[in-house]
C-alpha cells in the first residue's frame, strides 16, 4: 500500500501596520522584527511545517494584501493601532469578501477597531481602556474549546494595557477567554464569530508597550486559533440564488 500524501501546509499571512517599531526605539528593541515578526515566530514555533508563513505590512503596495496574496491565504492575522484610517477601503473589502468565502481571520488586541473587524461585526467595537502596566489574568471559560488546548488557567501576563467592558461587539458565537485586571475590570478577551463561510477569533492580549507576543501561552493561543480558523475549503461568498422547484433532486448541488 502506498503511503498517503502529506497534507498541504496551512497558508498563513501575518499582517501588521508596522508603524510603532518605526517611530519608537523602545518598541523596535522589544520587537526587533516588528509585531508581525513576533506573532509569526510564535505561530511557527508551535505549528512548524504544518504552516507556510508570510508577513505583510501597511507600507507595502496594496498593504501587502493583493488579490493574489489573499487568494493564497487560508488564515490571516491582523494587528493594527495607529493607522486604522489609512487602510484603503478596496483592501478592506477584499479582506471582507475573502472571509465571507471561508478565509479564517484572527484579530489581535487593538485590531478591534480595524476596518475589517468593525465591518464584519457591524458595531463600533469600542471599549474601555487604560495603559498602566497592570497585571492581566486570562481565564479560560470554555476549556473544551480547541483554542484553549494546552493553555494554563489562568494565563498570567504581568504587564499589559487594560481593556474593559463595555465592549461593543455582537454576542460572540463562543466565549473562550475572559480577562480580569488589577484595577478590577473584566473583559471578553477571547471571542469567536462566524461570518459567511469564515471563522473569526478576536484575542485581546498584545500591546506594543509590553513583550506580550513573546509570552509562550499567548503564542500558543494564537497558534491554536490559526488551526481552528482554518477553512475546510474556500469557495465563493454566500450569494442570492434563484432555484426552480425540485432543484435538489438527482443529487442537487453542494452548498
């Protein structure tokens, strides 16, 4: 019997705006390869040859997210902060359509206010915040969820920007993590959503002022989320379809 073919690696694009490390020597020292570099390193560390990684940043042509790049992406991770408004609307629409067609999307930290996330959520995605280097405890509230696999309860992050409720998002399909902060606030820090054929995970830990993307457990969560968000297949976005009576007979069509 011939051996079964090896599965194709999951194609992952790690995107960030790439601005903080250009403007701040402290951020550049903390993240010498950028936020996207640290996030990509964490995914590679946990998933190895199961993924084929590329990175993209704001200042590349079409923000590094051309039609071809997105056509070759199964899961996209997104980190942004300073330059949400600078992301071109045609690129945002390109990402949105790709998610509806089945591409996974992992939105990180201040990406809650990014154009792709707010348009897919349909709400303001605003929240309460304070940057005071407080301890964050990330509590697992759905320990059976694949994104929580191998993650301690709680994840302890010694210094982090506080995000607190109210977080103006639709009710998540699944709530995986809830965070608490030294100041007393709580926050829905790990949420899943489904839009069209695509899976979305929002995960809040990860600020440019702290080495959160070097934290082993944060890296594990992101890697788990990449696997969870991977599509079974990517086709066209759901569409309005006229059907004659009996269209499903004789085998019908694949949904």
